[in-house]
C-alpha cells in the first residue's frame, strides 16, 4: 500500500488502497474512473480485503479453539454476491429476516450453517426457515418459543434451537447499539432462563442445543465479553444440574470494533479471539462443562473496511468565520450513521489524493435535513465542483440501512479486484422506485 502523506489514514481504507497519479486506487482500479463509469454515489467493495478478513477470522479463532464456527452477520450488509463470497470462504450466516434468508437461499447457502436471529420473527418467516430446514433458530422470547414449537409440530419437524439470553453487561458503546443490558428488547432475562430452558425442553419439536448472547456493537474492550461469558456459562452449569442441559453450542455474538477513523483504531481480531477463547476454556473447565462448539458472529468488523463510498462534489457554501460546506451527491439516504449515531468518518479527495490538505470543510449530504452531514470539519485539498470524495470504512450498516428518502434512488455497488470492477447491484431506476406504487 502506498499512501504518501496520508499514512495515518491507510488503516481505514481497504488493504489494496494506494495513491497513484494523484488518484486513489482500490483493487487496482482508479476510483475516479470508477466514479465516471458507474456514476456517483457509488459503493465499492474490495474483494481481497473481504476474503482476507474472512480467512483471518477463521484462522484467529480456529487456531485457538478448533471447534469454532464463524458466521457472518448479514445485517451489516448482504447482497447475493456477498452471500456467495461468504459461502465460498466457508463461513456460516446469521440472518434476521425472511429477506436475508431469501438472499441466502438464492445462492444455495449451506442451510445447516444458517442461524436465524431476531426479537420478533413473524410466523411466515419462521415457516420459511422451517420449510427450508435451516440449521438453527436463535429463540429470543417466550412468544417465539411457543410459536416455533407449534409451527414445527404442524410440519412434523424437530428444529435445533439456541436461546438468546441478556447477560446484563454494559459493553460501553452507543446506547442505541447496546443490546445485552437488562433494559433491552433482545433476549430472555437471566431470571427467565430457568423457565425458558424448561419450556424448550418440554417441546418434542424443539431441540435445545445451546445458549447465545450478543452485547452490542462496536465494542472496543474485551472485558465485557469475558464477564458475559462467565455469567452465561455459570447459568449453563446450573441448567445442566437442574434440567440436564447439554450445551453443544455457545455463542458470544459479534460486535467487534472497526477502525472508522485514524484516531480510534480497533483492536485486532486476534485480541478478541484470545480473550474469548481464554474465558471460555477457563470457565468450562472450572464449571465441569463439556467444551461446546463456539459460534462467533462478526458483521461490522468483517465487511466494514472493504467498503468505500464515492461521492461527487457539487455546491459549496462558505459562512465567513464559521464553516465551509461542500455538498456531496449522496448522504443520509445511503449512510444514516452520522445523523443516527453521531458516527465519525475519514474522507479523502480521491481525485486530488496527492495534493496537500489546505482547508477544513464540512462534507454535507444532498438530503433535506440539516443533520445530513457526512463528515464535519475535515482537512482536505482545495476542492472544486466535480471532485470525487472517498469515505472509507463504509462497508457495514450503510447500504442495508439506506432509504429512498426524497425519492432518491439507491446507489449501485461494485466489487473490485486486480484492476477489474464488477457490478453487483445496479443503481435503482425511477421505474424501480415506483414499481410498487399504484395510482
Ligand atoms: N449477532 C447479533 C445477534 C446481532 O444482533 C448483531 C448486530 O446487531 C451481530 C451479531 C453483528 O454485530 P457486529 O456487526 O457489530 O459484529
């Protein structure tokens, strides 16, 4: 990677990113050319970064704990090409809707490696999961326990399930992405676990094989994982003594951090793997539990770095002594994270990548909200209309949370690799925008 003058930013861009001929290149492709060919806004994914990350997750966990299944948490971003890539890399898939399940199905994803999550799965979605014979349903609450049991009974199926428990641990991240605390809509309370295990075991149509937790995201510390693992495994030991629970699988969820900005680097995956495996092996040996399969569910940390959003600059507005706004041709419609979570990003002038940073500007979106600001007060070269701005670390939770606000068509997505770009999702057309409308 050659990033002269921008070395600090290198870690937030895909691993193939380089500055050549004053332009930003990714996957051997000139991003300015890509913007011209496919139009902007444009999301690109670097295939090498994606594949290396998938392999890294498997290596870091399985070298420490061979019986680990790495699932990709599809909610971070899924499309058919990505589902195919995760399948090729030998990962499993965590889905949370019939739609994500349908995408998995469209590429014939190995169904035994699909885990179905969610706090309010519909009868129709659970039926789709049962009919397609997916591996596991991660049951979130009592309503779902009885619903799934009766749907499985109607089909004469026995479904393997895990119970999702809320360990009551704060992972010290944004309150909107904190899920494992007591006051959360997700999972059984610890106090409900006894009844949930008994109810699951009482159904001849459910096969309870494990326990699951997910603390939130992004989590920069490992201690919350260790505390939560101790709590849930202690509970598993009690459930073994009382109900004969055989813990075949255990999942501490996902939530690993991603480096969004140069000043907030995420710990390496090895750091999480070491902490999780150490806690798991120590706790099971203290508690006398047979080693379960470890199931991990990275989403953001799997795909975040490989994705880059490209925008074209348009209007500028200078407010003397206060701020200079440079408007881009995308914004909160394709990336809601800054207004929703106060998320921070880096930015690079891809069309002037070698130029020195000369002024601080605020990159605003094109949508009709004052809060539609992508990056505030960022140092960039002098920009004119028509420059290309690259926002790195855009691979997770941008596209899947995108909207048609202002009836703006959603952007296309390309995959780049060794100098070639492949369209994996077309830009939405006005016809598609109106395809469900009736007059
Ligand atoms: N697993 C579960 C159950 C989740 O709810 C989530 C995110 O919401 C994830 C995994 C993935 O989290 P992340 O993308 O932060 O790794």
